[in-house]
């Protein structure tokens, strides 16, 4: 079933009714849910209304989804064509010919995979069967929270093997602007200007709390702080905090700066879920197993730059 057909089926009110009957352990018509079943996991795709609410919730709690570009590729080609041109327009004198640009090398092909992300939630069965309990609201918010945390970690630290390619990936992630033993005021300035002006327009800083605290204390030779406490910016650019950025320790890349919209998040399937009643019955609990398939890649590695902390080998070289 393609994406359009899936949305028509899972958007039908009867599918939504049967889905939530199933999730509550109430009688339901399995044949009505069949077209919404994921062949990869045997779970049922969220109804369209729930899926829309889920996307709103994960957009609120995910650091990376606020910064990156998010696309849907539920079916069809798994290759995405991206523009890679630095050509500019030029003024041409009235009587002179126009210089024809060859655009054959202006495009890259990005391979999109479907990395499986799973989460398991458990609830007291008495809550699930209580008509007053908002099961849909609970599951939507908790699935969004759990998936957002896992996604953010993958989009930063992912290896590209069964998970996204993170921005800190050694070869396919952000380019390294400098390797330093300690982070100085001048190092931060250099990182800022290592990013092309076109990417600095919408650029932000990304780091964890510990690194942010260290940068708050950085001063120039005249005692001016590099951090603007009035609006939490550095050189006029917002600072974004993520717990998944590493500390400023040997071999790590603790600070990233650039335009993160060039990191592409590609959703390969809707979120799907199934109820697990027997597994936790002795504990008077009901389980919910949910999956999503997603990928992420930085399509222009020069759009984001990082500072890397020197290792013992590089420091002694």
C-alpha cells in the first residue's frame, strides 16, 4: 500500500475507532485494521488524527526537529537528489555573451534507509480500561517524548549503521574547523568565521550544559564575556542545548555551529503500535510496543562546523 492509500485508510473514522478499541483491549474488527498493519513489524499505523497530534508533540520536545529539515518518504524511491551548486548570477554587459554554466556536477544523490526505532511503554491495566483515562493523549505524548530523545541522540552521534548518520560522524558529519587542547575565546571566534557567510545567516550553536557553562565564563583580553546573558547568544547567534552533545574532553567534538536545516530527517513510515496484554498480565499491566523507521543525514557537510578536542596523539605530534 502506498502512502496516499495508507492515509486514506488510516484517516477513516472507523479505522480510528477500531484502532483505539484494540489499544484499550476492547473488542475490535481486525479486518478493519488490516490495511493499516505494518508488514515490517506487525503493528498498526497510528490513525491520521493521532499521527498529526504525534507530529505536533514531537516537534515540541525534539531539539533536532526544530533545527533540521523534515521530509516524508513513505514509499517510492529511496534516493534523494540534492543541489550542490555554488554558482551565482552575474551582471553581463549589453553586447557580451552570457557565460554558460555546466550544471552536470551540481547534484548529489543521497541514499535514504529505514532505521528501526522502537519503544515499549507500560501502563496499569486499570488505567487502560478506565473510560475516563485519556489513553490517546497519554500514548501520543509519551511516544513523542521517547522517540524524540532517541532521535536527537542518533542525529548527533549516529554511526550510520542501523541508525542515522549523526552530525559528529567522523567522515559524513560536520567538518572540523579546528582541533584544540582547550577552548579559548579566539577558538570560538574562529569557529564562527570558519562557516561560510551564507550558512551563518540562520546558524545556531549546539552544545551541552557543561560546555555552555564553560563558555559563559570566557572573556576577551579586556574582560568582555563572549556569551550575551541578555538573550543567550554568542556573536548574535542562539545557543541550543542538547544533553547528547559530548563534553569538552579528549577526542570529542563539544561545539557545533552552523545551519542545521541542511541536516535532513527523512521519515520512512508512520509510527505504528500494538498492544501487549499477556506479557505483563501477572503484573496487572498493559504494554504498548511502538516503532518508527527514520533516517537522517547532513547533506552539506560544510554547512555545520565543529571544534574537536585534541587527543594525546595529536597533541604530541
